């Protein structure tokens, strides 16, 4: 069941499935911006975020700086 999967996943990774996916997307966006010079907006789209403002909020929460500041 979904509940059982969530419990096993969290036990194994230490993160909920939702948090795990968000972190993977954020890290992918960070790599695109820092290693390949992709713009923050494009990195958010290519990483699967449908809303830039949500991406920006989550990025700042995770990395302590906005996506634009991380490119400096």
C-alpha cells in the first residue's frame, strides 16, 4: 500500500518520498546552474518545477541563497 511504501522509504532514506524528490530536483537545478551556466528559470523548468516562485522559495530554504544569488 502507499502508506507502507512511505514508511519503508522514509526508514531507508531518512526522508519522505516527496522531500526526497524535491531535493533531487533542487540539486539537479543547482548543478545545471553552477556547472553549465543555465539560467535559474531554465534550470527550474529542466528540473521539473512548474512554478518558478515555488522553486525559488524551496531553493533558498535548502541552500540559504536565492537561485540568482547562487550563480554569483
